[in-house]
C-alpha cells in the first residue's frame, strides 16, 4: 500500500505512513482512533470526554499522536518512540480490562456468610 501511494521508499514517509496516517487502516493513529471510538460506543461517553481511566488514557494517546511529527519521532529514535508508545498502550489495555472485565464483589459492605 505504501508503494502504491508514495512510489519510492523514504524512511520519513514510511514512519509517517505506518504511525501517523489517518486513513491507512493499519497505521497506529488509525487503529488508536478506531479503538477510542469503539470504547466510547460501548460506554456511551461522548467522544472528546471521558468517564473512566481507559477513555482518559486513550484520549491522551490520541492527543500525543495528533501532535507528533515524523521529524521528532526519528530524532527521538523510532525504536524508543515505539517502545514507549507500546508501554502506554499496555497501560490502556489494563485500564480497559479493569473497567469492563475485572470481576468485583457485589455489595462489598458485608462479607457473604452462608447458613446464617
């Protein structure tokens, strides 16, 4: 897909395409936007707002990508940027799990005691 759009191979354009492209379905930015939209659809929270840590963290990651540029990513180091971003995605994953899937006791005010 990259070669169809850009023709020649240039490292800066590859980073732009795979990390920051808004339209390429496999770019990090596109996937993060889709994840954020899906999360808001599940929770019912309007996009641009947050009501739980998962929505807040995905919003912060989207903002980070929205203000990132290829030159900065390459200067910082592509590997370092991707490694740091993946660590933040892992935190978002944990927040999603904690918010929607973790089991919590119901009515934790008094412990359950059978036969009383």
